[in-house]
C-alpha cells in the first residue's frame, strides 16, 4: 500500500470530471446524515467551550448550557493565576514532549536505516524480534520498569518518561525501514564510492531524505507523550513537575471535599491540552496521512 | 500492496553492491565494517530492548511467582497468584468480563461507524473537507481531555440526557448506575470513530475506479457496489484496525480512571473496573506487586489469544489484492 | 532542571542489572543524606488542606528555625502509590499523614515506632488527645501521633425543624425517633428528611450502635451477624422503603457531583450526618443550621474521621521529624486547623478552647461542643492491614444494595462476608 499516497491525489482529479457512478452519488440523505453526525460529534466540543467560558457561580450551580450564554474569556488568563501551576504544567508538557520526540526521531531513524540497508548476520532474526515486540502490552513491563526507575532514583523526575524514547520503538523502526526500502539505492551507493562511511551516508544523504517519515514519527511521539496519563501518574509526585494531561486531572482530584471541581478551569485546561494537538495535526497532516496508511496496512502481514 | 513491496525492496538493496566485484580481500573487510556499523546503528534498539523490555519481562515473570509488597524481600509462592486469580478472585473475573464487554462492543461499533461515515464521505459531497475535519476532530483530543469532557456530557443533566428529555424520556445515570457505566465508556469510544474513518477513506480512494464502472454497466445498485467492491477491498485495513482496536481496548485505563474516579464514585468504578485499573490498584494501592504481575501476564495471554484467533480467521474474510493479481 | 541530574550511583547500576535479567533484591540503602535537607511531609487532600498545613509549617519554622519542612500535597486517590514509591525507593517521607490504612504500613514494618521518641519528648498521647491517643497503635506499639480527629455529627436545618415543630436532634434520640422526624421532614420529590446512610462510616455507626462489629475480636470479618444485618437493613429502608433519604438517582437529578454534602446546603435534605468538612459549604447559606451528636441505638456509637502523623522507617532525620510532629500537634499549631476551618484538631485542649468553640469565621451560633461530647462514644474502627482492600470490597459488595437492586441486607452481607473472609486470612 506504499504506493497509495500518489494515486489518491490523481484520482481526486478524475473525480471532478467523470460523472459519478451510483456508489459515489451524493443524495439528500447523504447530506442529511452527514449533517446530523457532524452536529452530534461537535456538540461535546461546543459544550466544552461553553463550560470553559462560564462563571464560577454557574460552575457551583452546575447550570451549564450547551450553547454558551456567558463569555468569561478571562478564564483563559485566570487559569494561569490560580494556585494550580497551569503554566508550569504546560511548560512540563512541552519539555517532556520535545525531548521524547528528539529521542525517537534520532534513534528510530538510525535503527530503521540500518535494518533497511546494512547487511549483517542475524539481521533478519533481529527484525523478527522487532516486529514481535509490538505485541507485548506495556502493562507487562509496567511494574518492573517502575522498580527499575525507582532503584535508579529517577522517580519524580522526567527521566522515566523521556529516556526510553532514546532507544527507539518497534513501530517507528518499522516505519523507517519501510520508507528507506522504497528509496532508490543509487544515491547511497554513489556516496559510498565517494568514500563516505555508513554514518556519513546516513547523516548526509539519508537523514534529509527521511524527513517525511521522521516528521510523521515526531507527530506520533508528540501526540503520545503529550496526552500520556499513566506514565506521569506513576512517576511524578510533585505538582511542579506534572505535565498538563496529569495536571488537568489533578485539578479535579484535589478539589475541596464537598465542593464541585472548578469545571470552567478544568475545561480551559482541557482546551489547552487539545489545541496544540489540533494544530500539529493540521500542520503535519500530509506526512501523517501518508505514513498512517502505509504503516497501517503494511502492519497487517 | 506494501506486502509485496517490502520483501522485494530488501533483496534488491542487497544484490546491487555485489555486482562490481573488485578484489575479494577488500570486499570482506567492507562487509565486516558494514556488519559492525549495523550492530552499532541498531544498538539503541538492542539496549532498549534488553533494558526496557526483555529484562523487565523476565523480572515480571519472577515477580508473578512471588508474594511481594515492594517493601520487604519477595517471597516465592510458585503459581499461587495465578491459582488464586483464576479460582478464588471474583473481582478478577468481573474485571475480565468488563474488559470483554467493552472490547466486544466498542471495537466493532467503532469500525462499523467508521466504515459507514467513510462511505458517506467517499461520495461526491460538497464541503467534504469540512465534514471530514469535523468527524476527525474528536480523535485529536487527548484522552484525558476527552474523559473530562464526557464527565460533563454524561452528567445527569448533561447534553445527552437533555436530548433524551426532548422526547420526554429521562436518561440514565450514566456514570453512577452500574449497568450504564460500561455503555458510557463505549459511547465515549464511539466519539472517536473518526480515527478509522480517515484511514478507511484513504483506502477507499485507492480502489480502482474501473471496478465500479464495470459494476455500473451491470446495473448494480449503490448498496450492491458497496458490498461487492468497496467492502472486500477494505478488509485488510479493517482487519488491521480490528486487531489494533482490540489490543487497545483490552488495555483501557485512563478513561476508567478519570471518567469514574474511584474516590468519588466507588460504585461506578466497581461496575466498570477493567483489567488494567485492577492491575494498577493491586500494585499501587494494595501493594501486591506479585499478584499484579500475574494479572499482567494473564492480560497478555488474553490479548494473544484474540490476536491469534483474528489471524487464524483472516483467510476466510480478508481479501488481499495480491491474491487477485 | 531534573533532566541534567542523571545520578548514576552504584545503586543505579545494580538496578540496571536487575532489569537485564539478573534479579537482585533492593538490598543496600543509599547512604545517609545530608541533614540540611528539608523534612519532607506528605499529606493528601485539596487546596484548603494545603493552606492549613503550610500555615502550620510556617509557624513551626518560625519557632524552630533549625527545622525546614517541604510540604507535598497528593490527591487522595494516588496517595498510597506515591508514598509507596518514596518509601520503597529509600526516600520515605519524614512526616507522613496516615489514617485508617496506617497498619498497611506498620504491619509491613515501614513506619517508625514512636513510643521511645514520645517518651523522650515527654509527649503523653493519652493526656494530649484522650482515648484517640492510642488510635494508631499496632500490636501495642505507637506508630502515629493523632493530628485531626472529629466525630460524625448530625447537621440539621433549624428552619425546617422549626417549621414542622420538631425538636432538635439529641444524643438520646432512638432509631424510631429519628425515623419519625425524617418522615415528618420529607416532602416527596423535593426535600428528604435525611442524607448520609450509604457511606461506610455512616452505616457502621448504626451497626456498632446495634452491638455489631465489622471485624470481631479475633480479627475475623463479622458483617453477616444479626446486629449488622439489622442496622444495614434499617439504613437501606430509609432510602428505599421510607424514601426519607435520597437514592443515587435522586442525587443525580440534583446535578453533577452532588451528594449529601452539597444537598444539605442546597436545602434538599433536612438532616445530614457527616464529618466536619460539611461546614465549609455552610458558611454562606441563608438558613439556620446547627449540629447535634449522633443519635443512639441499643448503645451510643459513632464513627470518627481523623488522621495522624507518622515517620517512615527510611527517614534519615527521625529526631527532627519527631520534633516537628510534636510541635504540629501542640496547641499552638493545632489552633490553626480550626482557625482556617479545615477540620477538628485532635488536641483536646484546643477542642475545648474558645478558638474552637467560637471560630472567627463562623457567623452563626453553632454548638461546637458537640465534637468533644461525641468523642466520648466514638467506636474504634478496625484498622486492619488490609484496610484499603476491605473498604473496596465493602463498597463493591454493597453496590447493588445501595442501588436498590438487592433489597435484603441479609443477602448482601452474607455475600460480603464471604468476600471479606477470602480477603482477610490473617486473623490474629
């Protein structure tokens, strides 16, 4: 399915000219269904906006409406001024995510390239192991990894969340390997004739060409670490070290007994959590789209 | 398709450098250097594999055979943990059942919805991009935020129950009333059906148009074209989504932990408790590391069984284009 | 920040070895830290708790400049996990808030025995805290100094009581008196006579009043006894038979996240039995209210909420930690607990002081003496090492009962008894 991405665009053009076959004909029913579905799926988002913009009084009464009636935009600045360090949460999220992305991009690129291009005894066996490890649920390693990081004294630091990313991961290695396999090998051969070493080839020739797949890996890693809840929940104790995903939950978990959590602030936090992901997707759409598909169907076999 | 490119590409790359064939001596040093570089380059993965996966897995097997509170030295108990889990722990069976319930409904539901929407979007609709964006948008919201949103959406006087109210029905107490808590989780997962839609839509675009045109000439209806052309071509990607979906569904954690906080809503939490939250509780609030490790292996076993079943049945319903050619 | 500090100690490498397959026991404790490090104090709760603890710590530091304390607030849900990480990692909190689950730690030898330290410091728990002083003992050894301790009291809406001409609740009310009053106060669908039946501390009070126990003298579960069955049945009937207590569905109709603690200030229920914290929602209400001691059954009994301060075994600054605890539980520091309206201080002298009986933030006349009065008949809850599991098992086992799906307390408790017996094998 590697070749899919290109035909997609070509067919898009054809669509416009050819008269539609029945399967592609849009009826009023099609539009009706799409409108209803879109409305249903969007409602929770509008509702979140409404809660985020409501006053503290509304929160205490629990009298929210789907369509916003109040517009307390200051909630978005107020959230940084409460006792809860939302600004710090955000900064922590950024730090953890950036280092994780850097780790995955650096390590997966190199490992994937090696699996695609370099020959060595035992390579195929190793690649089989790579594939097999995709099957292992993270829960199996959760407790021993926790013990390991605890013994290293890394608990309550970002290290347990970041460091493993510098050792690549099976899915990303697989993506890079598939991508490199599709690149013509003339370039690196020519470079080899010029006397470049393998690392030189990787750094000078391959790395720039891997841009699309590395960006896609970056996006996958970013989405994963940015939204990760269980990792920070296990490893971080101080609220000054929590990322936003945990911080948002922390706000509801430490609300005063007998009182509703500050839902407006929680929803502002949720929006702050979601917006960067929407932005990243929007900017990285085309890379993601390509990789998702090729990675996806190739993983079948 | 990729299935055919991958194996081809690798041998292709391997053959070429062999062709010039200069002096043998030089070749073998080159080979050795190449192999050395290979091991060096993949060392991050090897180290990661040993330290973060294989080592912990071995440790986990050992822990699962001990009684260990994480403070005092572990006590070897053999298979006691497994025996107790399987024969003398009603909570484990309930969590397993809850997990099955959730996976068995949410995954197929998500796929059917995704397929249905993709088929609609694959038609020549105006504003397709807008619709696609709106359908995909929920899947971009991080899980924590989604769970927070659904705590409000599913509140007794939230939008969903308001909607029921329009028809004079009073909606259930989604997050409090035992039998409704799992449907609430499933509802939340259905909100993310757009993830499958986008993948399926892309795959639909790849189906050769001529097939439809031929069917059209034969007078096949739109529905018939969907069942005989679109669906068979999508089976590989549906299969992939099914496997990944099941694996993910079995590992559901954050949704339960956030949507139904144990401290504030113990009855709801109990009704929805799945395998990973159970594991988490055993390890981190009851301090039974050995017992929790045993749960993790049983969870792995369950996932393995389902994956194997899925693969075993692929021949019957998954249609690979390569087979047609 | 934390990123740069990759401390690869010898211990660290041992850990790595363990991960690579060589299973080593976490043997050597890391070397003693410098004594300049601040004491780490872990507490759970929310923002108001943080403020109060911090105020008390500030007082402490002012008085003893040689002590530095770093406060760490952890949400209740993840408290057990976080302190476990710290203790097992060799960096246990120096001062650790503990409550009913205290013996999870003391039974695993993770808390320091405090008898000697208390003796040296001339702190007599019995004298400072009354009977509560020995609450946190396990196998005759003291593991925590009480810090907060308040009985369940009955909050009642004076206006509603006056309107119906009902006399205020007293400690001498019987179950029948209570039921009669609740029936009188209930306006179907609008106001319920009472709330506070289904949470374990609430119905346990009734069980103990009826002569029952949850765990018997031999350490075996005893929830299926006639006394407990009768008490739970009575509590359940309040909800489903007499409908004088809101059911879960009724609460849900009142709004999201609403329980008795919110329903009482909203005037949806006329009486409510729960802990001190209910007051935080009552400072701004417009109706008249007061508190009364819990009524009685065959005898007087009531649950209490509280917590103590312990020292983890791995603490490297035991003496300083105890010095801090000594001060934190002294009258001076404990006065802060009530001044901020956080909770009932465990220190008896403070409980009897004007600062407690007439707190500055209390705008109406509330009979705060009720707390001291109630402490006379607080029953001693079974602080077994398996406390957390026991509470989860109980809330699971009775889920259907409180949803009204299983109306027979006998059946529900018989099933629960079996589950508890499977859990608690260790009877003394």
